[in-house]
């Protein structure tokens, strides 16, 4: 089948295997309806969404790339806090070391939920772990699910308010969690045959281009091979900066909407809030790099 070089893609999609609202099969149906040509399901710290999609009947019109999004601790050479998110593309879903690392990260997410809920109860937000599981099942639950219950119960008006005022970093119910080192996350992805990409650099909240460039150089020296250049929250100026840095440091460029479905309903796959577009040629570049990696083994 011949593919349109101008067709859109989305290489950053979350399913209900992590904190998205759609199942992998529903995502594939929606992708087909939206006429997107290539996607990757990149759930947080789990391969289950990508695995389910890879084993499903994928329409011939859609190119599918296995993926994951790993939460990592900032490099010690930076003054940043929180998480760095490392996207892994073209990974072997059965790689033992990758799966072992993800099980540990999933446990860290799971173990902090009761602590967050206890703190929320202490400040008057009455929710329970049982309520969370009844609403969303017992898959990989986390703060976005807790935030939805907070909205449903009328404690906050929006998910953003839940994060900004209560469960985000610095909030009274925030609990930190275990993260891999960036170097570990990158090497685990590479050893699983994949390509490691820095997700949404905008969210690092760096103060200037030089600081960001130093971070990118640090990550490249660890084995990172690309930057998520196209992202709905990136301004046109941001995008130009990331393109320049990618070209200057010979890094791949990728893009995606970070689609979560009903959790963030104003973001649609492939188009963001409208007008967002990631060119198909970026998917081709990632696939070529994955193929080259496989040939070197």
C-alpha cells in the first residue's frame, strides 16, 4: 500500500493500560477514522497497551511502532526535579531486562496510591482505594485516576486543579516515587532494540536554550537518540528551538499529542487542539534507525 508523504502520525498515545481512557483496539479504530498513517502506543511504565495493539488486527492503512514512556530521575548534573520522560520506540516487547525494570516502576506507582489517598483523606477529600479500583479496575492506577475521582466527587472542578492544588509536586497530597536513572532508562531501551527519545522538552521548564542544550548533550552522551520536537504545548518558537537543537546535535525528531482520551478531552490524536501535524517522514526516520540498530546486532 502506498502512503501519503503528507499524512499525519502520532507517536505519543496512552491507552487504558496506563492513564488513557481508550483501549488499544479503540485507539486503532479511532486512528483509522482520523486517517492517521502511523502511531505508537507509549503507555507509562508498561508495555501492555503496545502489546495488545501489536497482537490485534492492525488495519493495513496504519503503521504501528511498539513504544513505552519511562519515568526517569533527572541527571545529577542538572538542578531540575521531578521526572524526565524517556520514550522508547521499536522495542522488543519480550525483552527480559526491560520487562523487569517496568515491573519495578509499576510497583512504585501502585505503592504510592494508598499514601496519596491517606493524605487526601486527612485534608477532607474522602476517597478510597476500593472506589478507585471499582471505577477503573485494577490495571495500572495512578494520579490521573485519583484526580478523576476527586472531580467526580466534587472536591475539585478539574483534573488540572487536582494536580495544581493537591496531588502535583509540592501539593499537600503529593508523594514522590522511585524512578530509574536517565542513563538506566536509555540503556534499557537501547538494549531492547529500541530508540530512546526525550519526551516533551517543554515540560522540563528550563530557563534558557543553553541550559536545555546542556541537558540534551548529557542525555545524548548516555545514548539518547532523539527529541520529541512536535507537541501540542510547544509554541512555534519552542518547536523551532527543538528542531535547531536536534539538527545541531544530529538527533532524530519525533512528535505526538500525548493523547489520553477523556482524561484530557481537548487533545485529539494526530491533531491536538486542531491544526497540529506531525509529518510521516519522522516515522520513517525512526524506523530506519531501528532497522539499523537491528542490523548492527
